[in-house]
C-alpha cells in the first residue's frame, strides 16, 4: 500500500532511558497521547508497516521503541526531560552487547556526543565509574548537556587524546570494560551514502582512518584488567572494520572474538562472522559494524 515504507527507509528508533523511567511508563504515556502500541515486532517487515502514530517494541533490543520514520520527537516532553534518547538501533548495539554490570569501571574512549556513554550508564544503573574521553572540546560540551539531561552521574569526562591515557595509571586499575567507537569515514550513514561525492571512499583517507582505529584498539588492549572491549564504527568499509579487528587480533593473541547475537541477520565479512554488520536492507538501520573482543581465559581457568 502507499502507506508502506520501502525497504530503503529507516524507522525512528527511541531508546527508553532507564535512569529516568521505564519501558511500561513510556508506552503508557505515549498511548495516552494518542500513539497506537502494536506490541513487540516479530519480524523485520513489521517495521515497514508502521504508519502515522503506530509504534512497536524492537525485535532484538530491550527498551527500544520503533516508530514510523517521519515521527519527530525533538520537541517532545519525553525527549526534553531525558526520558527518551533518539538513537539509531545500530548505535544501541555496542553498549547493549558490552553490558557492564552496576559497580564496574568502564572506559568510553571516543565518547562525544555521548549517546553510547548514557546507554552504558543506564546498564550500570549509574553505579561504578565511567571514564569518558574525547579530543574535541566543543563536542564534549554538547555531551555534558546530554548527560545532564539523561541523569547520568557515574561519569568523569576528560578532554584528552585517548592514545595518551596511561593504561598503567592506578586510576584505571579496575577497568574491565572498554567501548571504542572511534572516528570513521561515516560511510554507513544513509544521508552520506546518498551523496554522489567520491570523498567517503578516498583511499588515502580510509587508510589514515584505519591506521588510527588500529592504534586506538591496540592501545585499549593494554589496560591490565581489561576483560571485554566492544569496537564499533558507522562505516561499511571492511578496511575500517574486519581488517582492523583482524590485524589487532594478530597482534594481541591473548584476545579473541565473542560470537554475538546468533539471531542477528547480518554478519561480519568471512571469516569474522562472530561480528555484526547492520544496514538499511538487512536490519532497517544505518550501516554499522560491531565486534566484541574478550581476554582468553588463562590455561588454569579452562574447564576440562
Ligand atoms: N561514541 C559517540 C556517541 O555514541 O555519541 C560517537 C563518537 S564519534 C564516532 C568519534 C569521536 O572520537 C569524535 O567525537 C572525535 O572527536 C573523537 N576522537 C577522535 N580522535 C580521538 C582521540 N585520539 N582520542 C579521543 N577521542 C577522539
């Protein structure tokens, strides 16, 4: 029908901020406002049937609601009060998969503007320590506003190059989790893909980005108590994704990949099928890549 979205459009995703509210309360609030709750999506095509004020719970991620792509919440009370975060589904994957428990010490290495930081704080229930770094002072000040609105209190922001953060410092001795979402080509962002400019795949730029991403990843693995690291980009280029992870694992054999969400339809390029990819066609999101690395257990810890 004319109301159906096409397979190349992205719905509006709304993450419920559990630091301020919960899924049931947000659903009730929206129903009272005339939105029509359709239950939990059971397949991808359910998202294409959204129109007007209909909404669904997401197929894979808890605390994520899905609306028709035209829905705008920027002036909505729930957004202004920090009860909901407007964040693409793919960009919710890293914090959801890392899932640091309350009380843990976590680093967000390239954090601004902070949507993933606020998601990490929600999984930690604001308990523990969340060290967030970014090189860009202007983006960090946007981030302070965002975290304040979201009710995040367990963070410590630093305007610092992550590559200069000392893994041996006693401040980070309890850090077991790192989220690394470094600068990338942005080639997965649908608005950029539509541009016919050749810039996003400029080979020299891609090579420089991939070298930077690998340096960040290698640096992150130096934190002595690190157990799990999630690496993500909004790039569709293997050079910034599978290639970076492959080189890193060759250089750090004490780490291995975790097999992510078996039910997720789009996988990393062979042989890195433990990793996830996302795209408009397969997952109704922007283009994205996620890998989860974990430290191998010591031989004495292996179960026989
Ligand atoms: N994780 C963020 C979020 O979900 O809102 C988005 C991060 S964005 C993809 C990459 C960020 O890395 C930019 O804000 C950029 O300023 C920052 N950055 C680039 N080089 C950096 C470095 N060497 N150390 C720390 N941050 C860096």
